[in-house]
């Protein structure tokens, strides 16, 4: 890791303790910011070759004195990047001070429904796409800077990011990846040496995000809102070529595209629910066409199970509550269908009929994905008609007895292979005796399932994580970094979350839910 000096006066808002802890690790960079050095992999920027209305060219704004907090070296290797070069120049590159050779920085245009209200032009207000690389597996990947300065779409925003939200996105995106849930990835986090003003002055930072692409439902909405049917077709053709090449020969490629996007989102949201994840701001501009989870602002994971749990401070009416996410996904995808109508059929009535059939089918797809995943979570390899009721009754019991979502399923995994684990499982519930009736029904169902107990326990542990990014742990890591300049909790949390399904005796405390005084009731988007 390469550390770059921070000017002490630029961090007058950061307390002296934080500075004193950082200072021994800092070294001075004497060279001026540079551009166009060959420090990264060869870029092949296909989005920059699309029509000009899709984006605005945008050079990142220079920052005072960047410091590399974290470089994700395994991901850098996967992307085919020169890790040694990034250790040397990563602070400059990932802050936007040094634009690598071949990069064509741009900010993407898109619209979006924000909490149900349509905004015809949003765009990347604080994000700049450096460009695209072809990774070692032959996949095209975006590399994007978040917090790299004002863009053409910033409106009244400063285009910057504070350290806390950058660390949150780094932690949660990498946790989602380790959990096996499609998500954008964290490549780097950099301190800028400058403050950003929110309710107070906070240390500024830039986050480097990697994605299959940053094309959203809102990208199609933007073109549709301007009546740009030619642009809509160009974008759809691009998406098919980039994300769904198998659809090129379909009878109606655009109808097939809509169906494929709906299918990926149904599968994705089912996976969210199976690990207790709440996105927090499921606007249409935060739903990707590729099927990846994107934007981890006010997101959080459920502790005590309640289907109407909300953490996001800006979701005042519970629109994006845990249990509402499947329905919101369908609503968002209906908006995508509206944007695609001119491509689905020349006859508008037929196009609407086709779109309605697909969006109706989304509900069945989601239910199938969710039910299969929940069968896996309670150890069922076969399917019976009564499985849904068995699962729903467990969830109802968890809600009534204030059981922790993650611990309940992890301890059920232990119980599947060892009857002596029943006491630990029951203790997850407020009244342990309340679990007896459900456990009897569960064991009766398992007796008709083909797997032997040891195989079942192993399979259950592979889908029921021991470790999630619990809200209080994330907040503790952020607070230590922002208030004290101490990144040790951040590093420890990344270590734990990189192996969520494995037993980690040295980190057993990270499995535990928060104490009453540690509970985090609200999360914030950080913009």
C-alpha cells in the first residue's frame, strides 16, 4: 500500500488524535499531479462510443493531497491491472489526480423515479466513469470514481463524498460479493486531503467502484422521456451485445431482453431477502440492467426480524421496507417496460400486452426463486406443497419472538446435524419454548427428505451465513476511522466478511447481534 501525505491544515476539522495516529504512516509526494501515464490496463471504452446524448465528457477535479486507504489487490489482479503500479500511483489515480492512458472519463446521463416521483434528468452527479477494461476472464468491467468532483449533472451538489459513506460502500459491496450476491465491487478508497461540508465538515474521500456496467432502468427512462426512440434502440442493442449476447438471435430480441432483465432482478431481490438485506433506496436509477446490486448508501441488514423494517433516514413512509422490495422491483421493472414499448412491437397495444405478460410473470419468477432459496435455508432438498407454510410459520414465529434473522438460520444449520444444538437455537427466541411446535413439524418434514443429516447441515451452512455486515459493526468501523483516524476495525471487518459462511472462532463476537445500546436504527445516504 502506498501512503501519500495529507496537509495537516486541510484537516483542521479532523481531531488531533486522528492526525497523530495517521502521521507516522504518511510520506510526501513531491511530484505534481500527472495525466496520461500507462498505469492501468488497456482501456476499451465502448460506452464512450455511443451517441453523445448518453453522457458528458468529464475530467475529475484535482484534490489536495490524496492518501490510499485501501486497494483491493485481488480484484485488481482479476481486472488485469498492474498492482505494483497501483501501489505506487494508486492514490493519484483513484483520487482523479492522474488520468491513466486510454481512459475517457465521462458522467452518464439517466433519469429516475425517486420514491415514486419521476425526475427526467439525474445523471452522475458525483461519479465519473474512467473507462472499461476486459478482465482476465474476458468480461468487460466499468471502473468508476465516486466523489471525484462536480459533473454536468451535479446541479447544486459538490460532487464529493465523505469518508464514512465511502467506507460503508466498500464494506457492504465486498460483503455482498462474498455472500455470493451479484453486486458492484470495491477496488479502492482514497482520502482526498480536503474536507467536505455536510451537516458538519467531514474528511473527503473517493471510492472506486467496479461494475459489469452502470446502465440502469433510469438510463432507458431518460431516453424515453426525451422521445429518443433511436437512442433507446441504440442503448438496447448495446445492452444485448454487452450483457445478453445470447439474445441476438431471438425472434424479438427486445422482448427477450425485457424478460431477461426481469428474471435477473427477480433472482437478485430473492437473494436479498434470503440474507436479510434492505437496499434502502430502490429508485429506478438504482436498479441495474445487468442484475447487480448497486449503490450502498442507506442500506442495512436486518437484526431482529420484522418484515416492515426500515433503516433509511430518507424512507419516511417505508416504501422500501424489507418486505416491500419484491413489489418495488416489479414496479421499477414496469417503468422499464414503458420505456421499451416502442421496441417491443410496432403496434402499441400489442407492445403493452407483451410487457404486461412479462411483468406479471415477474411475480411468479420471484416467488419461485425465493421459495427455493428458503427451502435451502431450512435444509430441504425436495419440494412438497406444505413447504411454503412451514417457512412462513417460522418467519412469523421469528417476528413474534424477536429472533435475530441471521442467527436463527445459522443455528438451525447446526441443529440439522446435531440435536444437542437445540438449546442454542431456541435461545435465539424471546421465549425458547415457543420453538418446540415448529421444530417438531420441521423434523417431521425432514424425515421425508432424501438428504442425510450431515450432508444437510453442510449444505445449510453454505447458504446461511455466520457473518453479515451488522449495522453496529459497520458504524463502529466508520466512527473509528472518521473520529480517530483508526482503520483497524475497518480492516478487521473486511477480513471477517470475506468468509461469511466459514466458522471463524477468533471472530465469534462478530456473529452476535447488537446489544440494546448498540442498535443502529437509521442509516444515511451520504450524498
